[in-house]
């Protein structure tokens, strides 16, 4: 469904030569595709149907959705990889977090000889870990909607790294606290996640180049909320971590030094 940002209807998002079209219904989306195809033909540009996919984001399952470019049907997918991130029809980030952890673990195993080398100092290995493993995991973290289960998974991944670096077998039944003492460190990954997400909010609220994102952030989606417990939202993470309402957060974002202090204190 299109996002209404301060009364402005947003039906397309573009990055380089990629375009994402958004519509309320299948009919509206087909009309948008037809318009893009028609305008493209006037400039000698054609839509690559093989690379074009569509998703249906809905509270109810839609079995009959179908779209086409001319006479060629467009494939419907439940998951789509865009700019390195996985987008799902149900808007959840579970799959994306699991994928990022799997890729980061693969990166860890690639550099295992260095990360597990006890001839190197622990501070040096920790810096190496943050540079070549955690950076892989943190890609796109600013857009994640994090629930309690996700936070637990992130902390478990961090401890997995520390245990591998110290070559601690599961049969030793060593507690996480003892592992942290061996590494001479505290849990850091979750703090990095929080700081990166809140820092992004600061850029969003006071940077002119983020004007479109700010429209989406401040906008509303038409329709009524479904029955049941309210879902965790992207902003609810920020509210929980900073304790600031939106108006206060926006005012503090205009003062860079003050906002940096908020991020540092997370």
C-alpha cells in the first residue's frame, strides 16, 4: 500500500536504474506498470521482465494476484533481495537477520586462522572481528524492526564469536559471563546496533537529503489497524531505547552535540 507522507502519495522509489512501484491494489499497480512501459518506449527503454518481480503485502492471503508487462507475465515472489537485503511479504525481518548472521559466520570461518590465533592479543583480534565479521552482519541494520527474540539472537551470535575465538567447546558448559571475562570485554554488538539505528534517525530528522524518507517516516498509511496486540514498529525501537517522544527527539536532533551524547549514552 502506498505510504502517505504529510498528504503526499508516494507510489515509486528509485535507486540508480532500479525502480520500486507501490500501489493500493493490483489494478492500480498494473496501471503504473503500463505507464512506465509506455513512457520507456518513447525513449527506447524496455522493462526487463525476467528481472522484474512483484510482491503482495496484505493482511489476508491473495491467491489470484497477477501482473504483466505487455503480454509477458511478471513472477510473484514471497521474498525479494533488493540492494543486498531480503524483503518479505509479511514485512518481518526474521529471515533477514538469520541470513546476515549466516553470512557473518561464514566470514568468521574465512578468517578463523587469525581470529582464533592465541599468539595475537585479544584487543587486536576483537578489532579484527568488528572489521571483518560484525561489519558483514550490520549491513542494513538501520532498517530492521527488532523484537525481543531478535535481540536475543543478536546476543547469541556475539557469544558464538567469542566462544570460537577462545576455542571453548560446548561440553565445558562455561557460562557467558566467564567467556566475557576471558575475552576481557563486555557485550558490545547490541549496543552498536542501537547506536547505528538511533544515529540514522538523527540524520533523518535534520538532513535535507533525507527529505523523502522523512515524509515516509512522518506519514500515515490509510486504513484501520487489525484486531489484536499492536505490532512492534520501527519507531517503537527508538522510543524504547531513548525514552524520547518524537517531538523531543526531533528538537534534539537539530543540536548535533546533544544528539551525539544521546547516542553515546545508549
